[in-house]
């Protein structure tokens, strides 16, 4: 094989209360990475398209390239490889943009080297890429982007990730206000301690969400996105958050939470008719606070990172 093009879907980290352990791949958004053999023995980034900010072309400072080089290290291979990255996700949006690029980079090089690595190895390589920008090793975006559906990270060291499944009824309303929040900044504001009551409720809600995806049961998901531990701190970065949440729930949503570190927020329903109303009211409330938005009504992506073209 001389070249391969890969797509990696966007993700919702945490799925509300499941901080650093739950994640969900979503349909309709993601990043592309094309990898091809070139003369020499180095990996280079040939081009980056559709980026909303300056993304480094230095392979040591680019999430896709770091993940790709980690795959080469696992294979103990030195070869010339050129990467072309096409961004479908904005930076600092809370939709796993760095994770998506890293996942695509890892899977592309694995395929270019005729495959053979396990999902865990692909996740580990991609985590190394994402860690460059996030400042730590987390799999709540990487794992669902690679595996698809919802995932549960049981352990980072050693890595233990479980694919939970999907929910056929689930409709997701994604609203991305046009502001940027970096993952590192959003982690710095988190408290070192939380109350016992917040811990108990978050644990119960996380368990319910896990069961919901394991059993394809929307009724176990609705009303359980409540996050008493992290949301009160991260929501301060999002202008109008409280009123947007009220607007979502008042217009029929069965829950609303921050996607990952934000600023994207997501609401859920199982009604296509309600979804359009919920989207309209959430955007209207952000607009009332002077914030423009991108919006998407979507569903879980049952497929994770996948090959688009191979030659």
C-alpha cells in the first residue's frame, strides 16, 4: 500500500457526569488524515487544510504526527511518510479536535504498515499525540473516536477501555458558541475536592449512562446528564450557559451538558420534532448574549476511525 486516507469522528467527552471516563463518537463531524509513502526516512507534514488557527507542521508538535510516529516506533520501522491533514473540527471546541487528528494519524500509519496493531495500541499511540496539547493522558475522546459509539475508560495505566454500544433513539443537538476554550485551561479551574453529595450523584448518573449505552435504552440516559462536580466550574467560561440550559430543558430536552471541556454544549432528545425546537431556542439564547454559534442535529456514530481510500 502506497497511500491511505482516514476519517476520525468528533466526540463528546464525559457525556455529562462521566469525567475522564465516558465518551461518545458523533456523526457528521471529524478530521481527515491522508498518509503516503515518500522518499527518505522521515515523517513530514505536507499540508494542513481548513484549520481555524495555526497548527504546527513540526512533527514533534502536531498531534496527528506524534501519534503517527508512535505507531512507527511500535512497528520499529523507519520510512518516509507524508501527512496531509484536513480539519473538520474547530480548535478548542470541546468536540475532541486534537483527539480526532491523533486517532486518524495513528490508524492511517497502522494501515500504511499493513495493520496488525490492536485497538489498545492504537488508542495508546493517539493518546500520546493528544497529550501534547491537553497536558495529560486521557482516553475519553480518543477511545470513542477510534472505536465508535460510547466508551468507558476503566484504567489508563494499564489501559483498559470498554466499548459500551450506542442508543438508537438518541438524537443529539450540538451547539458550538464561537469562543475558544483550551482543554488545559478548563482543567486548571477544577477543584481538588468535591462534596460527598456531588460525588454520589455524579457516580449514580455515570452508572445510569453506562447502563443506557450497554442496553440501547434511552430511558436510562434521559434526565441523567446532570453533573454537579465539574459543570459548575467549566460553565463559567461559557457566556449565558445557565440560561441556555434552561432554554433547552424548557423546550423539551431530556438533558443538557458541556461537551468535554467546552464551549460546545449538547442537549438530548428522542424526538426529531423537538430537536429542531431545542436547537432554535438554545441558539436564540446564545445570540441574546451576543454569541454566534454553529449548530448540528446529529446522532451517535456507531463507526469509529475508518479508511476512506487506500491505494
